C-alpha cells in the first residue's frame, strides 16, 4: 500500500507541475489545466495524509498504556 501511495504522490506532483507549466505557456485551455492541477493536488494530499496516519498509528502502537 505504501508503494501505491508513493507512486500516487509522485504522479500528483507531476500533474501539478504539468498543469502549472501548461497554464504558464498557454499549452491548453485553462479549464483543463485547472482540472489536472486539482487532480494532482488531491493525489498529493491523499499521499501525505496516508503517510501521516500510518506514522501516527505506528507511534501509538509503540506507546505503553499505563
């Protein structure tokens, strides 16, 4: 699952960068660039959220309960 999430995060970064450059250089319509950028941001946020929750879960398992 971590590999899939990592690949999704990298794909999100690539989509966001592509959308930025396409809007900067007027490669495609603005709506398409905004949609690609939004999809990229969603993938990035999802990957970050998964890794943070995974890290918190591992940390909570390591803490001894009084």
